[in-house]
């Protein structure tokens, strides 16, 4: 005796054999666009936090721990300044840390900022 009910069954999983009306397809494509924008925003936000942490570590490596007196210091923190980096294919404004020589002779570049500032080809 053969089991005909298994051979005549319609697919219940996946999209094989399923007809989706055009109105639903448009709504799905809009959701995908919004999801992509949300993921990009999430990725850019996470990237900015990581970049801030790396720049702070770079400044600490250059000048030493914040709030600790060092008479032999050769570099000092000098606040922040507006800057920009390319993240997620967009130019994003950031506050970049500034470091100067202790004698005030000039600016010292923060390696992490220079890395993020460099164009990616």
C-alpha cells in the first residue's frame, strides 16, 4: 500500500511554491532597508566607542596616566579638538584628543587618530 498523502503535500517551509502578493513584497523590501540602516547605525556607534577607547589608550601611552604627577614628563594632554574620520563609508565628526610637548614647542600626533584619519583605498 503506497502513501499518497506524502507525495501530494504542498511545501510548508521555505519559499518554494509560495506566492507572495506584490504589496507584501514591497513592505518586506522597506523593512530590509530600515534594518540595514539600523545595523549601519549600530556598527558606526560601536566603532566610535572602540575608536574613542583606542585614542584614550594612545594618549595614556604618550603622556602617562591622567592625574598622576611626573616631573620627567615630555608630553602633556592639551584637551580636544574637532576632527573627522571615515566610518561606515561616511565622514563622521569626532572630538580628537590633543597632545603637546611639555615645553609647548609643538603638537604630538596621536597614533590611533592618525590611523583612523588615514584614507582607506
